[in-house]
C-alpha cells in the first residue's frame, strides 16, 4: 500500500512539473533571418482557456519604419499598428504543447497555424512554429 502511494506521488510530482511550465508572460522574439537580433516583446495572456500574444514593444533599426502598420494583412488586422497587435490567437493546451491557434507575421501579412512548446530542461526558451501545410519555420522566444 505504501509503495503504491509513493509511486502515485512520484507520478503526480513529475506530471505537475510538466504542467507547471507556462507560456504566460513576456517573450523576446528573436529574428532568425537577421543574426539573432531581438525584434520585439510579445506578451502572452490567457482568456477562457485560450492563449493570445500581443506585441508590446518593438526594436527597430534606425533605417526601419519606427511605427510600422500591417499593410499586407487581409483580416481584421489590416492597417493596424504592429505595436499593440495581437499576433498569436486561440492557442490551446495540448499534449505537452500549445496548439490549434494561429500566428500572424506582420511583415508579410500571412497567418500561419501555430504550435508552441518547451524543450526538456529549457523553461525559458519557447519554441514557436508557424506552419502552412508541410512548410514551417520555428523560432526561439526567450522569457524576459
């Protein structure tokens, strides 16, 4: 009886540590096309069991538009300022990851299916994958 209790307790603790990882908070988005430059800060929040990410800070080079708008977006984000834009929508907790949502790339206006996860032992590095069919791109976002 005591052995069963110990095994159940160990399993509960192990599962608890996996679910304790949270994507809530602020994340530095890293530009994987320009030598790892920090592009923005995205704040992920939860509402009614779904997760959303909003751009709360931008890091622009001097020759870039300092207040960009999503001129190529074709949904409700069309013409919206990138600063303050909700780029991640409707993410849901899945089997060890967050999925079933979308992510918008304001640079090209495209909306991709999205999946997010942590690699084991790296709770401060969020893997963010945008994909369309079999094509995908994965970025690492760093907890701020």
